[in-house]
């Protein structure tokens, strides 16, 4: 079944009604209600163009890349390499060789941790993270720190959900080698001052990795302007396929890094006496790559490239403001994170009701949210909660869906009698 939300066009110059037609799943009915999909921070929906790009390749052009001399393989290789150039332009990287395809953000961070981290870290060296990091930007660094004897330090988070920048200079020491920071918090929606942190880190002699998983869907990204040495993200959070993402790395750094995984495609010569490795980026793309998903990523970049980003940001800011106002009318709501600069993420608790119970009631009302610790347990402990309810917005969300969320929250209050 399908259903249509009323009031899909909002102020700000973005034709949301037209955009929603690109996403067939938004016309679904869940538990007898129109689907209000507010779990975009976990994964965004795919426009028809992305699904068709994957389907057309799989049905009509499927072949491996960088392997064959036959026509289909040559076509696939040309298209695969063209997406790398698309990403270069999308991120304003200097050259296409600075783009490495991975299976996602997690794989990209692990690649940098295991290759660059193990190469440069020595006992007593330090890695600076923050209290708001996703586990994917904590655990890989812990693994390499334990292996080499390095130390993890963390930038504290203020009560408003912002990084305590006053603490950063003291945390950066002559032993700091790596600073790994999120561009946008997946829990709070806080947009971090990456350039300012990067400048401080570089002055201390450290390199900077930016977790852009939540940044790319909401903000234009210029890796050179940000001062990022590494920038990572996943396609499925930017209206693309699952199973593919990317690592941007400054070419000089990538060229100095050893391979992390071995296999086909990342070598020049192999013998039992020794192996020589391919230049970057092939050195870091061992095995058969996710060719079909890369085609979908290319279509997602095309889709995003056609948007008026100023209008998208106005729309999301207006929608977040409306959500804060309306959700704030529900008795017992307490917002977690009130940063001055946020993207469309609203995290809150409903006093006396477990987030999982809230999420279950909302699902009965057709509202999809995330109710958990969001793979950010250190941040949960910072705010003294076990988890939160998170509504995360995308360019296709509407005020009507916010109203549906509020109705479900009021019903949760009634169901649990508090």
C-alpha cells in the first residue's frame, strides 16, 4: 500500500513534494499509517535513480573491473574510474588518486588506523578523539593503541553538546600523532569546527582524520578547506547504496602508507621471494571491489549535485526548528544537545519511559526513529542516559511527519501512564 503526506512543500525554496516522488518507499503505509521515515542518520532512503543505476549495471553490464580485455570489463572499468573522479570533484580533492573506495566509514577508519596508525605510532604516543565519537571512530584506534602502546585522550563535550574547544590546546601535546574527530555528531547533530581543530592539530604536528558519515548528507564538503588529512564517509547515508564508502587521503600520506589487506588488484608483481605493490589508490583496494554499488554511489553523487544546497540547508534548518518547537510541547521531553550549530538531528528522552518503548509506540504510528545508545556509549554516559530517541531528518521530510511524530509521542505518554 502507499500513502501521501499532505503539506509536503515547505518554505525555503525546496520543492519537497517533487523530491518525494523520487523516493517510492516514502509512499509506504506502516501499521495503517503513512510512513514517516525519520531514521536518516542510520541510513537514508535511495532515490529511484540510484536503484536503477545499480539494477541496470547488474542486469545489462555486469563485469569485473581492472581485470579483463573484453568489452564489458572495459566499460565497467571506465565507469568505475569515472565515479572516483566524481568523488574527487564532490569533495574538492586535489587528484582522483586521493580517493579510495571502501565498504564504508568503518572500513575506511580501520584502514587508516591499521596502515597509517601502525606505521607512525610508538609507545607513549597519543591519539586525540572526542567524547561524541561513534564507536567506529573509537574502537579502531583502541585496537591500534593497544598493539603499539599508544594512549587515547578525548576532548570533553559541554552540556549543550558542543566540543570544549578551550580544552583542546592542553590535550594536544608533543606526543599527539593523530586527531580523529567527527564532522557532525550522529547523536546531537552538532557541527564541529573542523578547520579550527585541524589548524591546532597541524600546529602540534598531528594529522587529522574526519568522520564525515553524518556530514556529507547535510553539508557541502571541501576537504581542502576543512584542512582534513583524511575524510571518510558511507554512501548509504548520502542517498546511495549500502556496502560502499570512501576514504579521502592526502596523496603524500597515502603514498607513504603500507597496504593493510593483501590480494588481487593491489599488487605489481608477486613471487614467493617477495611482492611489490600497486600505487595508490589500487594499493588499498584488494580483491573484487563493490562495482555495482559504486555505480549506485555515482548516481547518488549526480543526484546530490543537482540540488540547491542552500535551499536544502534552509529546509532542514526550518524543519529542525519546527521539530524542536513541536516536540518540546510534549510533557516530559528533555532534549539532549542544544548546540548553536546543528544539522537535522533531534535527540531526546521522554522522562519515565525507556527509549525502546517510545520507539515501539512510534512504530505503531508509522514513525521510524532510532531508539538506542546510537553506538556512542561514552556520550550517553556524559549525559547520564542509557539511550535516547533520535529523529533524524533528510531533504524529503516534512512538517506533517513532525506532527505525526508528536502525535506518537503523546500516545506513548498515555500508554505508559506518566
